[in-house]
C-alpha cells in the first residue's frame, strides 16, 4: 500500500509541476521543487534516525508518502524562513509516528500533526508560514479523484471516503449559504456548490489522509462514524480565536475518535508453538500479553520487522482461528505456497519462518466486518475455500463454547481430502458440512456429505444448498471463487464476503 499511495502522490506532484508552468496552481515550479526536496530530506533523515535508535528497519516509502502529502498541505516557498518552517513540519510529522504512537499504531495522521505544529508556531513566528491546502484547486480536482479512487479501491475505503466528502461538502454549502444570507447577497446554488466541491481540499483529505490504515478503527460502522465527524468539522470549521478547526485539526479530532474505538486492538503476542494442520496449512499459537478484544470472523494485522522488506512491507493480515473464549491463547493459520511461488517466497514469509517460540510480535490492529449477525434465528450459509475456512472455525468454536444453537450449513472446498483443515474443530460444532474435494475423504462424520464430483459453481451451490434463498451467505476464499458463485449467491437473503489474497 505504501508503494501504491506513493506512486499516486508522485503522479499528482508531477501533474502539479506541469500545471505550475501555466499558472493553474498556486505555487510556481521552483517553489514546488524546493519544498519537496526539503520535505524528502527532512522526513527521510528523521525516520532513518528514529529507526536507528529504535533498531527497526527503515521503510523509505513511508517517509516519501509523508513528504508528498505535506507538499500539498503546506504553502510551498523559496524563502529561507518558509523552508525552515516546512522542515519543522516535516520533522514533526515523522517524529509523531514514534512519539504519538500506541502499540505500533499511529494515534494521529503524521502529516496532519506536522501541519498543525507549523500553524501553531506561525502564531509567534509568521515568517515560518502555515498550511494552505493549495491542492484544493479545480485544475487538480480531476487528477485527485482518479488517483484517489485507485488508492481507495485497493484499500476498500471508497464508501467511507464518499460519506466524508458528501458530509463535508454538504456542511460547507450550508455554511456558505448562511454567510450569503447574513450578508443579504442573492444565493445561486451552483455558484456555491461547484467551488466547494472542486476548489476545496476535501477530495485530497479523504483519499490520502483520512483513509490511512494505521489511524482507522476496526469496524466499518466505526470508520463511517469517524468519516462523519471529520466531515462535519472540516465542512464547518469552528473558530477558536487565533486558529480554527481547519482540515488538519478536524482530522486530528477524527483520529482521536478512531483511537478510542481501537485502543485495545494493538497488543503484543508471544509465539508459543507451530503446528502443521495439513500438508500445506500451518498454525501459529500465541499467548497474548494482554486481553485482545475481537469478534469471531475478524482478522489481525501482524507486524514482523525484518531487514530489506519487499514492496508489501512488514505487515500482513491473518484471520483469527481461535475464539474469544480461548484468550489469552490466540491462533492464526496460513497456507504455504507451492510450486514456483515456494521457490521465491516474500521477505515477510522468510521473516515469519524465522520466528521461534518465545519471540514477541506486534499486532497493529484488529479489523473486519466478517462477523455473524446478532439475531440467532437467522439461517446461515458458510462457503469456505482452502484457508478461507479460518474465520468460520473461529465462529463455529465460539458458538459451541457460548452454547448458541444456529441453523448453519457449511460448504467446504479443498484441493483434496488431506487439505481439509480443522476437521475436529468443525466436527465438534455439529453443523452440516458439504465437502468438495477431488478424492473422497475417509471417515466422514454422519452430518458431513461429500459432493461426489459436483462442481462448485453457481449451479452446483444451488444443488447442494437448495434453500439458499432463505439463508444469509458468508463466503471466504479467493476472489475468483466469489466471482464464480455470484449468480447463486445473489439468490441469498444477503451476502458477506471475505477475500484472501495471500501473505
């Protein structure tokens, strides 16, 4: 994600540089180059120094992302005093990642911290400059939308940011309209709406700052709440006298709300043991240093620091296999790559393989909305492919330990019978299971059924679950499986998906 965001921001900077020659953006070409150079050097040096002190691998992409965001938030300049202020903002932003952090998570968006520090210092030293959010200009609105959507599509935050933009623009239009009416000026809606949408920084703020993963709460409704709070405060900034709750301060308040939601999600785990569940599935069992708050079906983001991480960085997501009742024990599972992929493992896989019993790892957060409905009478269909069975194992174990009786059918797809993971856990739940494997599994329980060659596509799913229209479907597995089953799943009362892209 760092690489994707960096590429998008770099493209936006290049576009702004070209537009600056025609006077279509506020800063000139020299101001943009000088400001970005100062930010890259200061953010990179600050991050490198902090990582050297803390003995952590330096992620260059993180430094460059912070520098590029600040480029669009601060006022670019060629004046020495102004460049000094920009350097202070860059240093403050980078330092906030380590000083204003909690168990591996940013409490505040780093760029928003840097901009706020500069704004406050400018009250006493105006020559240092302040934030300007010059990115809010019609000439950059189109590129911001296109590049922002590319980032949000990958992070699955389109819905959240869309809510933020709608609220921020709506509130800003109401505020501007009230000002027009108070001044006795005739009101033209288009005259108000278009500048607010295309000449405000809301699009950039939402796409590249509000969506930062390390400041997001775990549940979708919590994320939407944060988006609404930031939207209201950004759309109608509150005057605090010398300063106002502008865009960056609105985001900082939203970060505090998000932190309140997720303060207990970041913990440290101690590896207890490894276990081979199937020929290709491995399970890691941890002891949590403190209570982890999660619901069955959610996933953790596990940080495994190592030298020279590849483009995907040092963090990956793993569904939790154990139930909340098992704490302080927490289990995750993953599938080892086979064939050509196994010969060229990612840097993360190599680092995780070297973690031994007794080593500590950081969980930077618990996320996910792949949780069962609260109403116990709702009939459910669970469709799992391969390692996608892990969230269902947690859910079925939780239901058994909590003594909750639900109408559930599990459809379990594996390459062959030996790859049916967690058979004992699933069998203990007592739910009916339809198994799709090339070969017939041995010693199937009485409530398990082998599909006998029925292909798991839309037609096959309807054959093995004829009452699918009465059930709420939960599907966990590769994206191509979800796509293949779409025609059948559309008959279900609702669909909740959890796609796995590997680690």
